[in-house]
C-alpha cells in the first residue's frame, strides 16, 4: 500500500471531522464529546442520562442528537427493534480527545457507570420473571458499555464500590449467558479493591455472585469460601 496516500486520506478525514465539529453549536459539541464515553453504541435514554447536566438539559438531548446525525458525526440505526446510535471509529477517537481536553472525562465516566448500574439492577429484577430473555438481551446489547463501566470502576479514577455493585447485579446475566470466567474475573478484581468494613453489603453481594459463578465453573472449594464469607 502507498503509505503517503494512506496518511493523506487519514489527514483529510481528520480535517473533515474537525471542520464538522467546529460548525456545531456549543450544546451540540458538549453532547458530541460526552458521547465518547459509550462503547458499541447507545440508546437515546442512555445519552440523555449520561450526557445531560447543568449546561445541557435532558429535553435538549434528542434534537441535539438528531442534529449530530444530520452532520454525519453520529450514525443512527436500529438494533433488535430499538433505535441505537454509534460513532464511526475515527470520529469516536476525535470525540475522546475533545472530552479529555474539556476536562470532563472522569465525570462523564462516573455518570456512565451510574446509569449502567441502575440498568443492571432493573434487569436483575426483571430477569427473575417471565421477561428474563428480554432483559438479558438488553444487557447483551450493551455488553461493551457494561465492560467499559466495570473497567472504570477498576481504574484509579473510578469508584470501585459502584463497580462491585454493578458486577454483583450482573451475575444472573453472566450465569445464564455463560460468561462465567469473565464475570468471576471482574468480581475478583473489584472485591480486592473494596473495603468490607466500609460497605459490607456490597462486598457480601459480590462474594455471593462470585461464589455462584465459582459453582458454575465447578470450582467448588472457591464457591464454598466465597459463599461462606458472604
């Protein structure tokens, strides 16, 4: 391949993205950069919950998202009958840089974690009834976002307790859908970061979830330890 031509195409694309961003209004720019926290796409509900704030009302998010789609900064589509949005990879890279430059990355990631913790808790209740498949499909659809939220909980800037509560709420999803190793790995790492004396209920729930996944993996000694400690 011609590396110079490839570099030229890349620079042209980046210039086009920067130009489109510069033409956007300040509220459109705020929404655009905050959307960079999502992975694998997002719903309108998620965008409104995570990206709104004192400078951007919830009611403004739908028309602003439509405006970003009209500028080709966001791709709109349908998945499983639901309206979903996503970034193309080069655009998300630009949005991430803008988010970091604005100093909003940590706050937006915390709101992202809080939103998906609330969703996971709602799904945990829903998955215990006749709509289990619907709720588990919804979590599967947002699995990349759930992983991103868990990674934020594990990060130096993240909230490990919120991450542990999220992991504990996901145990039914991981158990039924066969994500046993992944679930146990997140739970083990988060349990190591959370002080049981400060939030015993979160640690107890995390240990119970870990023990059930240990049992699914036929690691019975670990299951007895985790469930006993829980």
